[in-house]
């Protein structure tokens, strides 16, 4: 059995393992294997693993994203930029454009290169939705949702970017105990598929700061769909214009709002590694 070829990349600190599986006979990774590879102590370490499979119906490739806990995710704005780097190196892009099918729909990625290598990308993320049924959130309205965790009252809005988000406004994201409050808000009973939770403050007329608790991952240095949701919610409240810079612990993303939301930001290739599948399976068979 040939080794598993992985590329590790990050986009504003949100890191992913990406593997090409263009051969239809490539053995798929199961949830346990993905969780083991993403483990930061016993594996390679990542917020998620992306498998690139052949495109269909006019797309260049298909993206399948599994979170670090082994659960499937619909979409990642940072992850698709990491995928774009790998796909471009493999010759799948049409010049500086890449068309990708995801579980949240088809996405078009515009590539920015330096010396032939992709260094940044802008993704057409599709429209934001505030329709409770499409987010989904079990509430008459997605606006003004209240939640109390450890006597701290949060107020925010739900939004959908192909995956569910709860955007709450705070005085300073740096002061929020994200590791304690994030998982409680993620599993708020009103979100049947759980929620990604953004803790947001307006820092300037065209700038917000954000920390995020990602569903199935934990706190991450960045979240692309979360940045889009945060910008859309802040814009709807009249706090920011249509073009917004979103500062996250891992860097800065640019969100341009409109009928379709556009997300721009850097992508960095960290390393490539080949892992024998037999060794991976043996490591999983070891007693705890």
C-alpha cells in the first residue's frame, strides 16, 4: 500500500492537512484516522483534514473537510484557500481561478501568486443567510439571541455561511474565557447541528476583532466562515461598511459583503509528509 501523502498548510493560523485522492481507487480515511492525524500530541497536528477528489460537472475538484474530532464539516473559508495551494501545485487550476465543489455548494477561488506559488486567495463564499431554517437555528428569529454561561450574559445573532454560526458581541474578545464558554454556546439547544461561535468587538469603522470557538475543533487562530458571519452581522447592525477587515489571533482577513460574500487572505505551505498507512493503523491499535 502506497504511503499517505499529506501537505500541511495554514491560513492566518488556521491549519489543515490536505491530501490528493484523484484516483477513484484511493482508500478513504475514516474518522478515527483523521482524528489521529490531527492530534497535536500524537499525530501531525491540524484543525482539520481536507481530501481533494476529482471535480464534476465543470468543477476542477471536490473538497471534503473533516474536523479534528473526526466529524464532517460543510465548509471552511481558510481551508479552501489551503486546498487551493495544493490544487494549483497539482495543476488543477485554470490559470489563476479554481472552481471547487464543497458540501456547502460550489465555490470559485481567485489565486494570487508570487514566483509561481500561491501566496493568497479570495474565495466567493456564497450568500450569508439569516433564515432560521437554513442556518439552522430553532428560533422564530435569528436576531437578539440570548445565552447565559457562568453568569455571563451573551447577546448575538445567528447566521449561516453554509455552516451555522452564533456571533456574539463583547467588550474585548481577549477577555473572554473562550475555552470554557465556547463549548457551552456551541451546544446551545437551539442549534440542532451545533454552532461555530464568534466573540466579536468593533475596533474601528471598518475593522472588527474576533476570537472563535469552532464546532468540532475548539478555539482556533482563525475561521474564514466565522469572519464572514461576523462581518455580515456587524454590517446588518450598521456597525461596519460592506468591506471589513477582521483581525483574528492568526492575522487579518478581508471580507467584502454583497449578494455573495468574498473572503480574502494569505495561505502558507508549511511542509509535505508521507505517512505509511500501515504505521498509522498500528498506532491506532496500541492500547491507551
